[in-house]
C-alpha cells in the first residue's frame, strides 16, 4: 500500500499549502489508493523520521517498491506510471517534465519569498523594504507565465498533467494576496484546476485531521501550538 506522510495539524495560514497536497492530488488523479501517516511537529527531528526525510519535512512516500521524499520528485514518479498525468509519447512527456520543473524552479522560489515575507516577517523593517521588489519580480514572472499559457487550458500540450498539479499548488501560495486576480488567464487556470474532483478530494483529506485537531483543542484555531 502507498503511504504518504502528512502533518496532524498546521496553523490556518498553512492549511491547503502543505506539500503532501501535491502528492495526494497526483494519487487521486491516477486512481491510486493510499494511507496517510500523520506526524506531529515533535516527530520531525527524530532519527526515525529523518531516516525517511532528511530535512524533517512532509511528505515522505513509500509504495513497496521505492521510498522517496521531495514532493516534486514524488509527483513525477507517480506521473510516470499514469497516462492521466503523463502522456506516453516522448515529446509529450518531455513537455510535462519541462513545465513541472518550471513550476518549481522559475515560479516557486519567488512566490515562496513573498509568502515568507508576508506570513512570517511582515512586521520587520527589512521585509517592508524588500517586499516591493519581490512583488514586482513575482508579477513579472506571472506576466511571462500568462503569456506562455496563452489561450490554452493547461500548460503541457493543453492537456491536464502532473505539471498542472505543481503549478497550481505554487500559484495557490499567493492566495493570501490579490495578485493572481490581476492575471485573469492564470486566475481562471487555478479555478479550473481547483474544480477538479481529484483536487477537492485531496484537499478535503489534507484538511480532515486539521479540523479534527481543532475540534478537540479549540485553542489551535488561533494558531497556538
């Protein structure tokens, strides 16, 4: 059985952003069942978990054949065995891999820097000074991205693929802002992806333990550990 590690709980701002969502979504699209192995923050530094994920993050993945970490690599692994996520022809597969890495390398670092400023450092002088430049660069990349999408629905050969899982997840990390709304084609693209039943199931499954933990301990809702 496939197993994916995930957190028992994260603060509200991180819910729907933790990267096990990418893997859950890929598995749902591929029609593959899995178990989620929930860990707490106290488990991240243990020798047992670091043997599976050297940086103490989630997700870690195992399927009886391989053990992996890094969400992008895991999604790519799943995609290679599913024609729903990766076409069979070489040219099609190459384009999926190209856009998958574009999401992680050309878009995500700048989105992540902005999110780090806004969510963790907004009250710091250096962050206030740095933010306009970071936002400007994010907007430049989103402009380039929207141009590349053009009138297509999906990035790789206008067919939903693993690349769209990664790209959508990256763009969702701007949802604490109104930036994506300024790029109508990208906003529509994210909405299309989020409307997919597989995404809805994956998101619900990620949120389920968070909501259970908050029901059990209402103090968590405010972000207290």
